[in-house]
């Protein structure tokens, strides 16, 4: 018998749309607009994008279906779900590791995510006061460096972002979230299209298309493939239990495969459009493609400064980007919050405040890595780079690997087939082959290849 007949103690989504919107809100965020363009810039463009798209389709989509499936079958916080389900299926308790790995990864991700969410908040008043209007590239560059050089300002915005996040999570995930996503996501999408339109007219659009879609595989390193795979997990919010927690509030009548396809499709579209909005400006203005995490902030503030109506568009854009970041950050907090409420009997506000506080503290390491601690590095990576690499490129794919193995080999086939209700044997079979063989082998090969083991 599957457990999905009961509802979760934390409540259930009001409608099928509420889940799709919340999960899309989780998926679409800084990963699409901040991280995607900067890693594409760093790792050289089209070949990286193709690997990334392959990872979304062959690894991300099957794992998303699997992660929601585990959540809905377990109906508890990821930690407790990974305690009860293995016991129910007669498997060893080691699978608990999956729940804990997710919580640790969640802390790491949230800590630097809040720092970058803070940058986005900081750019609202900058843009609104016209600081970028007509500014040249050196000025917008300087602006970003000044922000990074000031721990006090970074701390202020990081604190604000984390406080907003905690405030929303305290009130319960579904409250208000549905409306926010339904209203704001389309506007954000529209603004990205405005930027693409601007890039078509004023930017180096053809060169950007070439950069994004004419691959040169010879330059692709094992590291780049690992980063592309990590980015696929990060952007789809997979591997740390966020989508699993949201799945545990999903009604048993809603189709997991259909929902997953919609979420992954929307997320991928937004990342590609963000690329089309950003690369033409970079190429036309001669900005440094490999400048790293500042890429989007510098490029877009320059673009808004040049275009007609840029003051308004830019201000609204950074407000919406902050919202998109918030709807992702709250999903990162959900697994640990649900666990403290469920197993420790904590009140939701206390649980939220504790988790936010801990992640906030860890985030200070990230914001100092741009100034006071910039000299402290390990393997040439600073604190934030370590948090980002360890979580995104290692822990999320590892979580995905365990998720795939669990549903593929431990969960009885009657349960997965019944719950997923593909309505088509061939589709179910393909998904099963993906989680049993394709995903585990692909992740293992990418890991080994990055380590240099495969030559
Ligand atoms: N998917 C989010 C983004 O693209 O910004 C980030 C994220 C959210 C990662 C939730 C992981 C997660 F569990």
C-alpha cells in the first residue's frame, strides 16, 4: 500500500496549480538569471549549454519525477520520509543519509544564496536613483566592486534577504506564495523578453546566438561537464529535499510526470531567455565574459542604463529578481523546518528562525570572501566558491544519485507505477530505465571524469 492516501501534517496544496506554481517558484530563481549566464560565460558557451540541456533531460527530469514521488509517498519531511520508506520496503536504514545530506546541502546553498539575493535587493535602490543611467562599463563595474568591497553593506542586504525569507516560511509555505508566483513570474518573463528585444536592436545578437549555440566540444573539460551537471540540479532545485518536501504536500490525484515536465520546461526556457538577454549586451559592450558572479549585475545594470525606459524597467527587474530568489530560498528552508516541527515538536516560527539564523551566520563567510577573507583560499577557491562548488557540483548530484537508486531499486515497482500513473507503459519503462541505469551511470561517469580517473 502506498502512503499517499494520507495527507501531510503540514497541510496540503490547495490545488494542483498551487504545487506547480510553488515548485516553479522554487526552480526559477538566481540559478537561472544569475548563475546560468555566469557559468556559461566562464566555461565557454555552446558546448557547455548543450551538456547542460542533456543533463536536464536525461538526468534532471527523471530525478525530479523520482524526488516528488518519494515526497508524496512518504508524506513527511525528507529526513523522516527517508526513515520510514526504507523500513516500509525492508531496506537498510543507511538511506537516511539522503535526508541528512539534503539538510546539510540546504544550509550551504541557502548561506550563499542569501548573499546573492542581497545583491539583487541592493540593486533596487541603485537602479531607482538613476545611478546607472547613461553610465559606461567602467562605472557599472566599479559599482559592483564597491558593493563587494564593503562587508557592512553586504551584511545589511544579506540580513534583509534572510529575514524576508524566514518571515514567509514562518507563515507557512502556501500562504501568499501562489499569488506571488502567478503574478510576478509572468512579469519577470516579460521583462527578460524586453531585454532580449533590446539586445536584438542594440546588442551583438548574432554573435550571442553563435556563442550560445555553435558548440566547440574540444574545449570542454571534465570540470566543465561536472559544473554543467551541477547547474542542472541547482536550477531544478533537485537533490536537497526541497522538491521532495513540496511533493509531500501534493494531492495524490495530481500527475507527477506532467507537473515535472511543466516545471522543468518553464525553468529551462527562462534560463535560455536570460542568456539571450545578457550575452548580446556583454558582447556588444566588450564586457569580460569570464568575470564570474558579478556578470549579470554588471551587464544588466549597464544595459538598463543605456536603454530608453531603463530606470523603470531596471527597478522593476531587480524587484522581481529578488522575489524570484525569495520563492527559491523559502523552498530551501522547508525540509529542515518541516523536520524540526515534525520530530522535535518545535513551533514553526522558532524552527524557521533557528535555521535562518544558522544559514545567515554561515553566509557571513561567503560575504567576507569578497573582501576581508579574500586571501584565504583552499585549492584556489575562496569561502563562497567552496560552499557553491561543494553543494552544487558535489552534494546535489550525489543526492540525485541516491534518489534515483532508491526509487529504481528499493521502492517496489507497483508503488512507483501506481503513483506515477504515466498511462503508458512505454513512458514508465523509459523513466525506470533512466532512474535505474542512465542517471546513476551518468553521474558516476561525470564524477570520475572530473577527478581525472577516466583519463
Ligand atoms: N533552483 C533555484 C534557482 O535556480 O535559483 C535554487 C535552488 C532552490 C537550489 C532550491 C536548490 C533547491 F533545493
